[in-house]
């Protein structure tokens, strides 16, 4: 029974290491086998297999009274099942991607309104919608633009400023 409990504790320690080092140890097998076992050789999957092989074997040996051979078979089956569940769960988590972060170039072609008048050689302020949220930007224009006028964004000059032109209607 000590061997099985030792395997279980080793698996838990491996799992703790995978949480602490978060992928640092996973890169040890990068490029090996040309991606055949990609994801299956990750540290959480290996740790789940080792831990459940140990604890499943200990339970089969102690509670069910199975011999060492039977406990090994039961433990390996438990370990394989847990490794499969860990692999599937990690794949689901890896697919959980968020939408891309909007950039200043996403503003080009959008309309907005002037909040602070834009002088000929200076900056004013415009209110634009970025990802559905109103955001105020510094704005330049080739000509003067009065407060309240509707404008189109021609270019993103920086993260906080844009070049605009008035909308002719």
C-alpha cells in the first residue's frame, strides 16, 4: 500500500509544481514526437495519471482487498480515466478565447461628434464609439471644425489622438 500512496502523493506534488511553474516544465518535451502526443504529455495530465494510479490502487488494495496485480490494474484504469478528463478539460479551457482587443486602427472610418472645437493648427476633442463604448480622443483636422459637428475618422495618429474630417451632408 505504501507504494500506491507514494505514487498518489508524487502525482499531487507534480500537480502543485505544474500550478506553481505554469508551463515552464511543459516545454521540456516541446518538439518531441512531432506533436503526436501534444497535450497528453502536459504536466497536469501526467500528474493526474500518476496521482489517480496511486490513490486508485491504494483504494483497491485496502478497501476491496484486491491483490497487488489487481490493484495495479484498477489504479491504471483510474489513472487513465482521470488523465483523459484532465486532457479534455484543459482543451476546453484553451479554446475559451476572448474577442480581440480593439486598436486605434479600428476607429478609421467611424463617425463621431466634436466635443471641443478643433482649430486649424491645433487639437480639439471628439467623442467616438470604440467597441460600443463612448471614448473621447484628441483630434486634428485640415480645417477648423465647430463644436457639435459630425466628423469621420481618417487616421489614428496615436493611441489617444485621431485625424478627422467634417461630414458633408
